[in-house]
C-alpha cells in the first residue's frame, strides 16, 4: 500500500479511543472501575460526552443530547454512559422515529423498555438516529446527512440501529440501546464489527404498539463490543423483569463445556446467494467450530416460498398503519412527507391488502419450518447479511422504490425469519474482513429461549480469536 493510500484509509476511519476515564473499557470493565472508585460516574459521563462531540461531526449518529447526564443509579452497569434509540420514549425528550413527516413532542413518560434499560444502572446521554420508522437496513435520509460507518465513513453503518452502532464501534460509549424488527440489532452489528443479540420474543418487556399487532416483530436489546457486555445487560435486565413463560438466562460468564450440533447455512433460505467475503467469513467460522470440538453440518430451512413477499407485505402493513395513525405522533403529521421507502411500502400494501389474512397465516406457520430445520441441532450458523455493508447511497430512500426494494431484499435475506418466529439470534464479528478493511458478521440462531446457549458459544468464539478492534487497525 502506498503512502497516499494509507493516508486515505486513515481519513476514512474514525474513532475516539483515548487515555481518559473510558479508556478502551467495555461496559463491564468500566462498571467495575466505577464500582472500585477508580473512575467516577460523573467523570465517565463527562469524558463520554466529549468523545461523542469529537466523533459525531463525522458520523452523524446523535439525534438529541440530554442537557445533563441522567444517572440510572444502582445496577450491574451502574455509571456506564449510553444512548437510547430515537424510536423509544425517554421522559422529556422528543421521539422522532427518524422521520421528517411530523414535529415530535416531548415524551410524557419513559417507555417500559426505557425503564428496564435504566434499571441496569446506565447513564443516558441522549438519543441516537435511525432511518425513518426503522424500515431501512441503512441509516440514510432523503434530505439529511447519513450515519457513517466508523470503519469506513463512505459506507453504511447499517440500520435501523445505525446511530447506536456507530457510537459504540467508534468508542464514544461502550454500549447503546438498539431494537430489531427485521434485523435492526444484528445488521448494524455486522456492519460495524459489534456483538448484537436479538432476544427471544418476550424476553424483555414489550412495547405497547407491538402487543397490538398480529405479529410482534420487534425486540429491544443493545449493541456492544464484547460478548460479556451483551450477557451482562441481559442478566441485569432480567433482574428488573423476567418473563415466567421463558427459562431464565441468568448471568452467562463464559463458554460451556457442552459440545453442540451446529447447522451451517451459507445461502439464504429464500435463494439469495451470499457474496465471496460473506461466504469466507461463515465457512471459516464453521472450521473454527469444528476445531473446537463441535459438530457442524450443512442444513436447509424449507420456509414457504412466499416468505419474502409475505414479509414485504407485512412491512407495508406497518407503514400503512403509521400513515393512518401518524397524528398520534404529532398533530402536523403528513404521510406525504414520509420518505420514498415508507411511501413505497405503503403503496405496495394498499395494492395487496386483500391478501392480509393469507399472508398472516403463512407467516405464522414459519415457526413450524424453523422447528423442523432445528431437528437434531442446537444452533444454526449463517451470515447476518447476504453481502457486506454497501457504500452510502446504495440503500438511500431517494433511490427509486422498485430498485431500492430489490436491493434491500438481496441484502437482508437471513435476519427476518427470527423476527417472525420470535427466536433468539446473535450477530458476531468474524475474524475476516473485506479488502477495504470492513467487518463481516456471522449469525448464531437458536430455539426459543436459547440465549444462554448462543452466548456461551459466542464466548468460546471470542476467546478462540478475539474480535478485531477498530482502535488497533
């Protein structure tokens, strides 16, 4: 690589790891330092805010800052600075959902998940950006700066939790809120080299809107730089509220001695072929798992051939409902100001709304195909996405809808099944990277309630080959 190429590569990477109160701690490490009084919570919040200011001019990750840090009090992650995603109510802050279709009002109360998140002890500094209503896997807009990937600022940070992912990957905060209705925790984790666990449906408190839908796709969680942070969050959240219908997870602190039968899925169940970098990442991970004593064998998921179209119809139903009920978000809501992706989804649904009962029936049957694919298996290993994170603009909502939706479906080809079925799924950084140095993600999926199994296996992979860190590149 020539000197000019090296300089160009440095200019496209951005991070704010430095010798301050945060150092290069993950959330558990920082909470331990605060607990031992080596660092103060106020000092950590001050230095995190300084890091955010330093990096956000390039990444455009933050939607709104709190005037003063909101300390969460006692909890496993007490004093750890963080952000809440801007589709979740935080008392006194506007909830904009990434949309220009309305002027958001200040929330009058915390959302149920916000209360659960705060119970872990985190210190909230503000809210992060997302694409409009979380529909896109890239955090881009028609008339605003996109969220940029700190590994390469010309590329997407993923979506819809792209703002949270960019801040965590760049070292501004060690953990941030995310949620996932079609891959929106796992996609930005894959794009930004992070750990992203989508819990089982019902594992954390549900939001009120989701409970009213025929299929509740969305589950809340976090984005982190280490497996132990994701495990610590889940254990702490469970102490606030635990679903009695699911087996408890508890605190997972390392690998299990149990050897697993793991299914290998390289191309998506709906026929989308993975690109070369993605295939290499997944097959290399399979070889590592075999070397660690697990049994890895090819598997197929025989989901309904209508699944992609059905999921798209349901996606359109959500956009349609937002258009109908938008005045509850803001009295000036105008669905004509929704972006091109949201409008296209809505219009697609309007043309096919009569199929809704059939679509819902087929989507609900997906759990049967998923369960059949798991016979004799403990985990399925697959890509997170069919190809690596694209340049900004490729998935912009300004792209004509017919072109954009084809690109989306050829990109997000693995993650939605877990949202429909409600099963847990965990994105991890693979040791391989693209020629441009971008991360590639792999995904571990399990049966309902199997978060402990996924976390134990993730701990083993992380210990076998520690994740590549942006500050070390």
